[in-house]
């Protein structure tokens, strides 16, 4: 008997990471077909991501108004309708599963026309935007009950279920830290920081580099630059200066890599922007997280998650962030205080797979 087909709808960046995690959860029992569309509209987001994250609260709030939402839904429906309908006709999926809000209106329409159930997964774990909720979906999947409650304030009649966060299997594998460091050519015993800029490389993460590279304690700092070539080249130039000056510390810039989980495993602390995938992938490798910047509006709730779940540090003020790092360098055992909370959330997120499998089986 042929497997039933699930259509997963996604786009690039973190949405794609989530789609890959979901595919891994379901591919044993179902045939998975991926609808992927990289839209130029998403490029509007890039300058905020890389250089002006604090300004994003303005379009975030403006786009939440009812009149704006109606206009957005009309634009998205017209923009994606033919592509989504062509995909549906080609693969005839038995279930529609979405990770990208711009497809919601078309998938709700398809569900109404064909009776094929539609599951919407919210790609922001802490701060709901009205456009990300699919009011007519069979289920809107949320990270936790706090997000579920906040979504109900916006659309009380929609159906919600909290499951945790979907993380790709590679981040959840067991490992030996020293063996990973050896494989990556790192010092086996030094305190290790991964300064992670995200897939597109937010340049604001470099603000903490001076306090790290001029530390009097020997440490190693990996800078993951993503696809930001300017950030990578400037960090490479800084690496050459450090190497010539015989500093005790090592600076290792890396470009975008699908093996970023190995660098998270090697690190004692991940430092970066409070994006949801970066955060929960760090947690999956059992590495605490230090948020030094975030996209205002959209990622406000992520900072709250770090604080309330006890997953690491939040400090966006440069001087105070430097003070926190000084204390960690002087006493790395401070990081041990996050171990239990990080492990607890890792295990909770691992249950998302079984919860989704159960829901899908009930619907198809």
C-alpha cells in the first residue's frame, strides 16, 4: 500500500530548518513532498536582520493592524495561489503542513475546497504576530502554553496545541566534547565561545569580540559569519592581526556551514542573536545561550524564554554584556548553573516529534 503524502510548505532560513526537522519526524511513515519558494519579498527583512534589528518593531506593529492584515492576506493569496495549486495538483497530498505564514491564506482556501487537513506551525516561539496564526487551520502548533494563551487573545476561536520546538536530528545526537574539538582542530581544554551570527550574518555580534580576544585567560573564539561575506572578511583580517601579535587567544572565523551543530557541541557558550532556531539548536546540543541582540518586536518573546526557562544570559547593553563575559572567563563554572534547565528543555522539545506523529495519524 503506497504511503500517504504530506506536503510541507516552507521557505529559506529558519523556516527551512524547521521543515527539515519535521520531515525527519514524519518521513518513516509518510511520503514527504516539499513546497519551497524563495521570495524577493523576504529580502526586505535582511537589512533589519543584519544591521538594524531594533528598528523592526515599527513594521512589526504596523503590520499587526486589522486593515494591514487584510491587505497582506490578499497580496499573499494572489502571489502564491498558482504555485501552491500547481504543487497540490502534482502531488495530491493528504495533509498540508505549513511553516511560513505567507502561505496561510492559500492553504486555508485549499482545505476548504478539498477537505485536506491543514496544520499551521508558528515559527516564532514567544511573540505571536496575527498574520502567523491560521484561524481556519485544523491545528496551530505553538512552542508552549504561554504562546498558546497569547495566540488565543488574538484569535480565540482558532485551534491550538503546544508541542515544543522542532529541531533537526543532527543537533540532538550524543557526542564527546573533546572528540568534537579534536575533529575541528580546536584546543581540547580551552574555554570555547561560539559567536553565531545566524544564517545571514548579523554584524552586531562583533561588538563583543574585543573583550574575548584580549582576554588574559587563554580562550578560543569561533565566529560563525553565515552568508555575510563582509563580516567574514573583517573577522579574517582580525584573525591575522591576532596571529601576528602572538596573543594567547585564538579567533576562528567560519562561513556558512551545514555542520554548525559540531561547533555548538564544541562550545561552552553560544553567543548571538536570539533567533528561535539558533537558540533551540544550542539547547539541543546542551550548550547555554547568551543573547546579545534580537529583532525587536518579533523576537521580544525569545528573550523572555531564555530568562524564564533559565537557558543562559540576556544582555544587549555592550558594557554590561562585556561585564558578564568577564565573569564567565574568570569563572567558567558559572555555566554549569544552566545544565539542568538546558537538559530539561532539550528533553521537552524531543517530545515534539511524537506529539506531531500522533496528531498527523489522527487527521489522516
